């Protein structure tokens, strides 16, 4: 009798372990989109499309409140009319895009009158990370910080 109880107990433990394993579903997480609120949708839309060079994609709402952009890897940037005032942001909070030719990109943004700096705020300077990646920083029309690097 004890042997049968032990076997039943062992089977119950094993079954419980199997059930626990089945209930431990692997959850995958990936970025879908980043949303930012802006004061002037048309100005920000032109900035991200023309100055940064992001590809604009259709947005499903059709309310005239959104501009959507493909930011690579299946992720999107949603620019939304909804901020009442522009505020100064902390540079630690920033969007980062990589470009294949940083010098050409700098030429592009300076042709629009955009002033860039290194992380410390030295105008016209670049950061060079220990791994050799170069970075520049500037803000969009609403004061959101943007990093551009050549990590491609």
C-alpha cells in the first residue's frame, strides 16, 4: 500500500510539474511604436519627414491629429497633435536614429538651419564613443532631443 501511495504521489508531482511547465508561456516583447505629443502637427510632420528623412506611413484614424512614420524594424513613430506648449526636455530622454553617412546627414540638417552639438552641448561637435560610433544631438520643434549616430 505504501508503495502504491508513493507511486501515486510521484505521478502527481510529475503531472503538477508538467502542468506548471505548460502554463509558463514564453512571452515575447518588441517595440511597436513611440508616441510624442506636439504643439504644431504640420511643423513636426515636416520636420520628421523632410529634415530627419523618415518615411511617412498611412495612419488609420484620418482625424488630422496624427502623423505616423516608419522608424525601422517594424516600429513606428506616432506624432500626435496634443501638446499645448513646448517645454525643455532633458537630453537623457531622447530618440535615437542611426544613419549610414553622418557627414551627409549633418549637411542635410544644417541646410534646414538645425544646430547640432555633442552630448555636453558643444555646438558643432560630435561625441565619439569608445567603440568608435559618432553621435550628434539636436532638438525637434517641440524640444524633444534626438540623437543621430553612425552605428549602421
